[in-house]
């Protein structure tokens, strides 16, 4: 089998990519994509630890991953709706131009 | 030995499957043109070969030798990728469809149902990419329409599939075909078939749900900027999708490769032919609908899905749950 | 082939080769998502990464999860994202750079995060082999049972959350 830490390193890399995208991109949709990448990395970890853990028959890792997927779906729906309604009123989706509260 | 079983056999089967499907596609175009002609009291293609049987070959030669044009402002890489991405899902769905007793097309995956659901989810990508990369307003509008349509109709389709799954009690399509059903199960299934067929029509962008490519509003929709062999690939994707979905419906609703009442159940080589016959009958339905039903408006299309199909599908699922719990 | 035994490192097994291919695909997708300046290419990279993660799930023998991943992430979430990109396409053809002024520091932090985490991870003695699994059909049945027994309350909460998100999204996106 593939050693567990291969999966963990892969997940760490994806998480870092997501972190960079979420923090450094100006476009709100790109930042949202970064968050999705990070959630995926977490899911890889959950499932990998489940598979290599002691209680394979209890499936906790998979249950958690499914919950994460469902939350991600809800998050994307609301996030994109927010982005589109912001785009309607401000004509931009760049995060650093959305500074109404700065006065 | 290990490698032969692992690699060579699936590759050979895939190649055979692709050859059969491509031939099927070519003659489906002929079948459709002949039938449409009949519906409209015409004769249809009759110049190339007897009964126009060589017409598909003539069309293929024409498509291949056309000049390749790529729009200047197009996103080249994505533009070239899109036709391939449109075609691939239609082909790989076949991996789990059983074609004869104990012989799935490629592999007996025990999650066949989920595979179909998942692939149905990615079918819209080819169209979205085509519409985006062409950098043309008509293409983009066509792609937006089509992805909205596909996402919407995927919901009732998925709910119906879940209902069938509950009746079958397992994820494997092979065991779905092999397990005998009670008479009330068949009737209950067939009650749903017209609605399921409507969802399939919308998913494959077939008339009357061909709004993504309405000629009078959007030129040719997402494929406006495609010509020659690239257009032929989109065309191929649509028709192979028809064949594939017909095979899925034959498997889910009409016993797949089996003859009714278990006739000749031991003759394994008969399986593919029985399946093909059922597919041809179902394809006739597609063409019949195209010849007789007009195209709805876009808002009617959406309203029909969200206000009628989806509630009905959910109700159907609830009743199916009760039936499986109390009658089985 | 006698020469192969003399290699300084063990030859990868078939599974390991598959893992490397899938990981390569996922990493490429993640890099495109993070770094490509064109927003639509980001979305395509994201799709590639999602597919890669589904492949990882298959390798981990969580087939149901893999299919859910394709169905929900690739089929729904990524499609929605491309949809949003098309609807806000006025932003696309970059007058300005695609990154903000935090770019350099974020890049350093992300790289450091990855390096430190990797350094930690490779030095732990993880279990080499997971236990044998029951068949995947049984596993899916168990999974379904867990959702309506042990995890009933979270499951119902999830349904509520999805409903609220649905209603909220419709309300927000309405004209």
C-alpha cells in the first residue's frame, strides 16, 4: 500500500495552494476557490486517517468528510449569491475595492 | 498474466465498444434523417448507396476535409479541449452498463448507479467550455442556458434514479438486471418512465429541449464558432449521448439484455443484440418526439422543471420508500 | 530482470505508481487554481484538482465518497463557480494584476507552512497498512445506517443548513 504520509504531504500541498489563493487573490471568486481547495485537503486527511486508523469499520472519517462536502456546497451557494449581488450593485468583485465600511 | 487481465482485456473491450458506438453514431444520423423524412412525407437521403446507406460516410469525409478555423480571440487551449470533453462522458458511462449475462461492458463495478449519477454531473462541461472559450456572445448565452438547464434537470433525474435504486436494493446494474421483480414493481417503474424520459431529453439537449442551440435566437448556441471535425465531435457527443441514455433506460426500465419472461435466458451471445434492439426502439422515441413536439420558451422550461418535475419526483421517492418498506 | 534489484530504493508498486499519477494531477490542478491569472483557467484547474481528490478517495477505498466528490464538487460546485465567472465576466480581462499587495508575504507563509508540515509529517512513524475492509456495498449500507442512528442530529442539522442556504442564496441573488 501507499504509505500514509504520502497522502498527508499531498493534502498539505493542496492546503497551501488553497491558502495562497484565498489570501493573495484579488478576485472574490478566486478566493472562494482557494477555500474549496483547503476543504478538499482537509477531507483527504480525514479519509486517509480513517483508512489507516484502528477502527476502520466505524467509518467516522467518511462521515465527517461527507459533512464537510455538504457544508462546502451550502457555503458555495451562499458565497456565489453574495458575490453576484455585490457585482450587481458595485460592478466589481475585487475584494480590495469593496471598502464601503472604510468611510 | 496479471497485466493481461488488468490492462489488455479492458483495453480491447474499450476499443471494441468505441468502434461499435461510432458506427452506431454514424447510422443513427441516417436513421434519424430517414425517420424524420417519413414523418414529414419525404424520402430522405437516397443518393449515396442503396437507401442512402453510405450517406454517413460521405458526411464524415466532408467533415474531416473541411478547413480548420480557430477564432482569433478564442482561448485556444480550452477551445480545442471542449469538443473532446463533450464526447468523453458519453463514452465512459458505458463502463458499467451490462451488455450480456455476466458481461458488463468494461467492468462490474459494484457502484454502477453512482457512476451514472456522477458522469451525468460532468456532462455539461464540454458545452460550458465551448461557450466560454469561443469568446462570442451567442456561444456564451447558449452555454449559460445549457448549463442551467442541465443542472436543473439533473435534480429530478437524480431523485428518480435514487427511487429506482431503492427498488433495486443495491448499487450494481448487473444485479439490477438479474434480480427478478414483482409485477407491481414493474408497473410502478413504468409509471415513472415518461417523466424520466423528459429529464433525459433535457439532459441530452435534444428537441424539444434544444434551447442551447436554438437557430432562430442564438445562431447555433455554444457550437457557433466550431466547424469541420470539431463540430462533428459535438454532433457525435450528442448522438452518442442519445445511444448511451437509451441503453441506460433499457437497463433500468426494460430488463437490459434480457428477453421478456426469461426467454432464451441461457444464450449469452444473444444479450448484446437484445440490448441493441431495445436501444433502437428507444431511439425511435427520441426522433418521434423531435418530429412532433414544439420547443418551449426558456421560462416555461425552467418552471416545468422546478414547479412540476421536482415535486413529483420527490413525491415519487417518498411513495417508493413506503412501498419498499411495506411490500417487500 | 536482475538489474532492478540492485537499485538503491525499492521499486514502487502498482498502487504507488497510480498514486503518483493521481497526485501529480491534483497538484497540477491546485497550482493552476492558485497561480494562473485567468479566472476561467483557475476554475478548470479546480475541476482537475477535484478529480484528483476523487482519485485519491478511490485509492483509499472510499468509493462512495469518490462518487460524491465528483457529483457534488465537480458536477455542482465547480459548475456553479464557472457560472458565477460567466455572470461577472466584466472583471475578466485583467486591467490590474490578479493578486493583491499581500501576495509576497502570503506566498512565503504558504510555502513555509507546507515545508514545516512536510518536515513534521515525514518524521512520524505512521502505521504502514490499514486494516482489511468489508465490501464497498456493505460499507455504503453501514454509512447510510450511521446517518440515521449515531449521527442523526448532525444529519438533520445538515438538512436544515442546506435548506437555509438554498433559501438564502435565492433571496440574495434575486433582483
